[in-house]
C-alpha cells in the first residue's frame, strides 16, 4: 500500500486492518472510494460500517466477505509502498453468500483489479476442482 495513503497511517496506528471482498455490483462504489483519499472525503458515510473482535478494523457490511486481521509486521522494501502482513482473527459473511456453510463464489460474485492494466475483471468461469484438475497432466 502506498505510504501516503490515509489507510496506511490508520493500519499502523491501530495495528489492525480488514480485507473486504466486494461483489461485482459494487464495482462503481469500490472504484470511487479507491480514487479519493479519506483525507478529503468521509468514506464511512458511504457504507454501513461494523467492527468485530478487534474493535479497530472497520469492515463494510455491504461486502459479501469481511476478513478482520491483526497486524504482524510492516515490510518496507525501500519504495513508495509498504507490505502489511497480518493474522486473520475472524471472517464474517451473511448466510446468503454461503452454501453448506462455505463461501460460494457464484453467490459472492467477486471481482479483481489488475494494477498494471488498470482494469477490473470478473473472476470468470469455473475451471475445475483443486487437487483434481492435474490428473490429466502429463509432465
């Protein structure tokens, strides 16, 4: 994360952070909050915010998956960014995003951001079962 980001300072101050996984229907609001600094706008008014066990890592109620983390270390490689390493303390999700108590990617419908091409992408199609797809592979 860019060292100049308002969130960067908050993570270092509280020693906690959250990872909020938005659905594709949230791409516009996600782009908006990623474009403007928290120094200039109060982003907490855009979403319903809640706190978990750590009480200092704000999470976005509208996101299908929320991951609450305790900061373990900050890695500085001499550039303009910090790398935050954390321990997952708790994961939150509503039942409507789960199937058999497990996160369901079809229901969550997450998207990813490609930093180098500066685009958002849907996750895409089902490719196969992990630890099973390789069975036809011939080294």
